[in-house]
C-alpha cells in the first residue's frame, strides 16, 4: 500500500470509525464544562502497551493552537490531564503559557498524573482528583549510557545508598567511603552523578515555582515541593487524593455525580486511544485473513532428479515455479497500522501526535519476518 492509501485508512478511522466516539467525547466535554463553569482542554499521553507517550517540547505548539480557539472573554481554564510524565521543563512552559492567558487554572486528574504531569498539576490553582486518581513524586529519573548499556537511576537513590552506609552498615571511615565511591564511579560516570544532582535541584525548584504562582504561603510551597521531590521511597510511589490533601495541595471537593462524569469521560478517551490494547505487529498482521493465507507455511515442492526430466518438461516446470513465486509475491502481505502517542483536544479543536504506516510480513528460511514501516509520524489537526 502506498502512503496516500495508508493515510486514507487513517482518515477513515478518525472520520468514520471514531465519529460516534468523537460525538461522545464532545458531549462529555460539554457536561464537564457545565460543571466547572469554564472551557476544557484534554491532554493525554499514551500508556498503551508498546506505544509509550510522554510530555515533551513538541506539545507546546498544539497547546498554543488550542488556546487560540478559546474566546478572549474566558478567563478561567480546566485541563483534563492523563500522563505518566516526561519533561519537567515542558510542564513548566505549558503552565506558563496558560498563566499568560488565564486567571485561574483547574487540573482534573481522572487516573494517573505522574512525574512531570504531577509537576504540571502543581501549577494549577486547584486540583480535582477522582477517587482512582494518583499523583506521584517529582524526583527526576536519569538514564545514562554505560559500557554495560543504559542505566536508569535517580539522585535520591545515591543519597539513600550513602545513608545506608552510615546508618545501617556503620561505615563512617573516610578511607572506606572513598573506596566505595571509587567503586561506584566505575559503574556511573561522575558527570552523570553531577547531572542527577542538578536535575534533582531543578525538579524541586520548578515544583516550588509552580506552587508559588498561586500559593501565598511561600514556605508551604517550598515544603510541598521538597516533600514531593525527596520524601518518597521510589519514583513509582502513588500520591492518593487523601495524601495530596494531607500534603497541603489544593484538592477540590466534588460530589459523586461529578466523580462519575470524570470517570466516564476517561473511559471514552481510553477507548479512543486504545490504552488497554497491546500494539502487537505480528498479531495485527496475521489477524487479516488474506495476509494470514499468503503467509501460511507452504509445502515443499518435490521435484524428480533433474537428469531424469525431459528438457521440454523441465522448461514447463521451471515456468510453473516462476509463475507460482510471482503470484505469491503479488499477494497481500501487509496491513496498515496507526496509533496515537499524544492528544490535545477541546470541543472545537483536536490535534493528535500519531504514527501510521504498514506492517509487512515475509516468509524466510528462519521463519516469519515482520517489518514495521512508518509512512508518517507527527502532529495532525482535526
């Protein structure tokens, strides 16, 4: 399939298959806006298995596009946020963009808003959390390339290690600690450790800035940011609605009807983004009956010894074999694919960060070979 046909398939998915889902999404947005009393922007990054999405700098332009569709007389905004995180600087920039345009920001968290998404939520005047919702620590995770491959760690992991040496292992001698540090630096580059320290400081600083945008108590803002950055055992710890309130975040109380509306909206979005469906190229390819038939194992062609075949019969057999091979090559051995990594949407405007292309299958002596060939990757407006 050529690129144009692949794109037409994607368009059909978005325009026909999704037409009922889009109407349902818009109806949910309208109900949420009525409940909140201001326009709504939905921002989601993918958590679909094998299709990770994250908060990243490329979202800034789509956010500006969608802000420009909101009437100037609207001074408040609500963000329906679902993401496992990404770039903290981007979260800061997005909140800064919103602050330039709106007087009040509300963030609605239906389920997960971790790491940089938590950072984003800190910049809101109020946070509305569904009972299933969780925020998370804002300590940054650092990925370094080493001779053994990629390693991920956090600055707090290093701090915990040295606390263990002093308090649990009772290693306090300068010589002993020096030897252990030398051993550690054989696994991690010193500049990487320095970068992790700076990233940790930056996370705390950005979190504090976010809170100070709307919080009068400057000490409280600093304390909350510090707790989210340094007081959790691991980056995957969950900050429930009750814990968020206890930490001093501005969590708005809502009734059960509003909670149900938030969850219903999330379920519609979850279905559209296929967040509970694995992206498995092999299964997708073989699910097509025509492709499965083409790629099914073929029985070996048994030919008599060459020297026992008359020349005219040999020519007929060769021609038949070539014809069979050509026919097999012309049969369908691909399916189109598409997936969404990121979405920002309102009632009036939608932009999707997506990839589309074809999945090809080829029979080889080693078995079925699968190749995923993108024909488009980027943002599209709808």
